[in-house]
């Protein structure tokens, strides 16, 4: 439906037929057809945001550096129309625009040449709110008693800034966020400055490694913010004062997990790490926001390990389509099992046996892991535990040396990029030196309980 609305909006605009064509209003994802856009690749977002938690008023200026992939007469950005656009410029010249649903349609004063770099500046504002996902959960700009819990998987980024919001269009980011001085604004990457003028403070964060927009966050609250070196890792942690008593060792807990995963998967891929712990009891989930996962509670050892494993699998290496989310969740779940085994909390075999013990008639075994059936099923158990079991069974099939070579090569070859299930199968077969099509067919694509 979003795609149809976008096409209807685009039809209202007339362009010269003399050169170029409009960019597609969707990236072609089977689960979210209206998500993302065609005709260009975003390279960098510079977001200047001013937020008042009391009134929920957000004013923003988004400066987007991009490059065309075709001769382009018109292009779309994903932005909910509850945020009203005031003006748009393309390369400094005023551009015409329209909004409908989740699409902002921009027509530059002149067509953009194929392969050309260009800069779009969007000024906008309003009172943002979350979106409701197909599984009934909230994501995006989720208000709290003192600010915002901002978690965007799979579609929340469009609730607070315009962009090309499909996971395949990664970009670097700079966030300059101005809030009342009684609040702290936390985002991805490194905190580079904090400047107070009067009763307001601007926090500037730089995320220098490419990031999918669903992994971005600007979370705001009365946080206790610490920035420390834990082992080899710059660790920036923001904690809601309500939870501070239980989080005194949270920063230090990152080091051992990251050291262990680095030994298995290769070097940690980002310039900093850390966490945002924001008391929001009605959210019910954590999210692997890049460099700084966000939690509604102080994370347990298993949850911390899960979200930190995502920094390799999901954040640095991101799937090409939503249906392949097992490449995120199955890998992070298996890493969580590995960490529990490492610290003596639960053996790896006990975790695998517990997941495998489900009856053959259980829906768990009837859902193909590599395509769980639609957006409402993205975060169900087959994606997580059956995905992890796939990796455990693969390890048993090819042996430890080949298995961990596969994981390290996967994390290295696709660092900061996107990859799909077919690429993982090809890599596994190449490293193992054998045909594994029957194995992966049973574990990833067919319903039923595979034999171990």
C-alpha cells in the first residue's frame, strides 16, 4: 500500500520527458516494498536536530550527500508526513516537493546527470511518533517520561529524518542534537563535542563507518553518560538514573565479550562501543543500534553478548533483504550460546539440544529460516534459534577449523556492506571444499525438522 501511495503522489508531478527518468519509490524488498528508493545512493547524512521533550517538538535540517545511479529527474525520500517539510534544495537550488504517506517526492530544478554527486537539504519539523510494525511492536521515535527511546528496526527511521531507508543503502552520519541542558542526547559513533549555550546543549556525534538507517539512533533522556577506555575499546554508556544502581559495571562488562568475539570473528569493526539503557517498560525489546545498542533494562550476560555479536553480524555485515534476517539473528543467537558456554553459564550443547528438542509438529520446524513468511514473522523463534541451530549443525558438518574460518571470512569480506544467504552458502562450500546444497536446503529453505 505504501508503494501505491508513493506512485500516486509521483503521478501528480510533471517533469520534462527530454532527459532522464524518475527514481523508483521503493528498493524492491519483498517484505517492505515501499522502503528505500531508487535512482541514487546516499553517502552521508548530516542531521541537525532540535528537540523539546516537553512539547515533543522536533525541528530538523537533513543534509544528504548522494550520487545518482541514473539520469534522474525526480527522486523520493522516506519520511512520514506527520513531519512537515518546509523547504528542499538540491545543490543549492530550490526544488519542488510533495508529501504523501511515507514518501517525500523531490523534483530538482534540472535533471541530475548519471553518476553525479549531489547534495539535498531538507528543512522539516513537527511532533514525531512511532510506527506500529506488522508484529504489533512499536519502533521509531518512542516517547518516554523524560525524552525518547529511539529504536528503528525495521522501519522507524522514517519517523524522524528523511532518507533512503532500506538496509542496502548504507551511509556515514553526523548528528548535531540540541536539547534542554537537563537532558542528554546519545547517538551512534563517537561523541566529538558537547556545547552549552543558555539552557540548551548541543551534542555532536560522528558515525564514520557506514551504517544502515534502521541501526541509527538519537535517544534523549536524563542519562548518566560515561566515556571510558575498557581494554582496547572506547566504551560510551548512557544509563537512565532509575537503573544506575544495577549498571555500575556495565561499561567494564563489554571488554571480555568483545575480546572473545574478536578472537572468533576478527577485529571489532567500529571505533567505539557501548550501550544506551533507557527505562521504558512498554517497549519489550533491545536493539543492536550500531556501536551503541539500546536496552529497556540493564542487559543480562546473554543479552549483552547477543547485541554485541550483532556489531559483526547485522551491523557491519547486513543482509540484502529483510527475509534473510537469520543472517543477523541466527548468528547473534549462536554467539550468545558461545558466550554462555565460555563463562560457564550454560554449555553450548545444552543450548543446541534445548532448541532442537521442540516437537517435529511445532511451528518452529514448519517455518523456513531463510524466508520466515512475511514481515510479521521477522523476529520469531525460527529466525533466532533455528538459525543458530543451522550454524551449529554446519560446524558439526565441516569441523571447527573450517567453521570459524567461514565466520571470520564472512565478517571480513563483507565488512560495512551487504550480503545474502546465497553468498553465505557459496562461502561455506568454498571453505569446506564440498557441496552443501542439500544441508542448507533442509536447514534454511524447507519446512520440517532436519536430522542432526
